[in-house]
């Protein structure tokens, strides 16, 4: 169990939240122009790192808002929390997905 | 508005009125719990940065939507406005004031012609009040929020989990005896479970029904 700082409600217990998925996965502009491999990459392939990971969480039992969390998957340390639509901290930003327009 | 004859407390089967009469002497009791008469609960959503939205609400219930997360404005004895999310609030009225508040909000937000919503959720939840010198300890047994007076007091609210039940939690102004009073608003299908849990959690301090 660890605490997650909701951008609205402040620090709350992890059990109040639900994990969504990896953040900043942008839908390709022209899916029909992609190869099957590139489309599959967009749909299914995730980074799954041991270390810092950008992900989406929702404060299910609280304000029910989605937001971004940068979390170390190894230690559960929360490195940053930022709102939807905001860019990740520069030191944590990752390479964009191929075929995606960021 | 829902026909009044259909309104029935989710805790009606517990016979709380009879217990309250039998336990009228509450002196020396650690925890006093009671179910409040069905308050009006009206959910509002809209853009608080739009002055027309704020004006329409002020015109309807004479309160401005709070923008500080997890705060409540207004008096428990009349109408309150509770922050639920950056674009979502709950109007809590006295049982008799629900219909008038609902109609005024619907009318004024319709006139303002905004992207907003007003939903009567009165029957979705009930209100359980927990008070007494040990009230804070009891709720803390099932709730991870810091309820110490330095962190949580009257005028603040939270949507959180108490013993695995999602509730709206608010501390109302301290009662006449200067003891903390909390209100828990669980969904009605969880009300019996939460009530039973509260009674069990309060047993060691002495519990009575008001």
C-alpha cells in the first residue's frame, strides 16, 4: 500500500485509485497507412519498464478524475503527478510511439 | 421530484426510532449514531470559470460553488454546497427544501443556456451522523483520511472509503457539547452494512442511537 497524491484531493491511499494504462499513447493520425506491425505496436506493445513509468490513474473513490503519474515500478516511488493534457517532466519524457503525431 | 410516498429510509427495517426512544439518556456515551431524515442531494456539473454558471447557482441557492477541493459552504441547518470534483458539486438541502432548490437550479441553468447538468440524486444516498467524544476514533478505524482537527474540520469534506464503503464524508460544526460530529453519505444499498459496522466499531466506547 502506498500513497498517491491526487492533483485535486491530495495524498490518498492507493486503494482509492484505479490504474488505467500507460500514458501518452497517441492514436496514429492515419491508421490505414500503417503496416500491421505498426498498428499492433500501437495497440498492444507497451514499455513495461523496471523503473520510471508514465501512467494514467483515476481517483475512483474520490473526485473520479483521471491524471498522469510518473511512478517507479520497482519501488512504487511517485516521481511526479500532472494533469491530463500536460506534458511529463522533461527528465522523464519518453520517445513518442512510431506513427503517432504528438 | 420523486413522489414523497415512495421515499423510504434504507435503514427503516432497523427500527431506529424505537431504539432512540429507549436510549434517550446519552450521557457518558462515547459515540452517538443516528440516521438523518432524507436530505435533498442534487448533483450539479458545469464550468466554474464561466461567470454565468456561478451566477445561476448563486441565484438558485444563494451559495457560490467552492473551488477549493474538498470543502463545503453553507450551513448544515439550511443548504450546503459540497465540492465533489473540479466541475462537480453536491447541493445538500433540508428534506423540505429539495424540490424548490432543484426547480430553481434547473430553471436558472436553463436560462443561462450552458453546458451543465442538474441531477436529483436524493434517493441514492442516506445520511448517517456520528458524533460524541469518540466519533473520530470510530471513523478512523475504517478510513485512511487524517481526521485530526489540525487536518480535517468543519467546512471540509471528502469522498473516500470507510470500511470499504465509498462515502461522502463531512464534518459539520461541532455540536452543543463541543464534540465532533461527522456525516457519512453512503449509497443506500451499503447503508445497512455501514450502520452495522459503525455499531460494531463503536461498541468498545459505548454507543447509543439518537
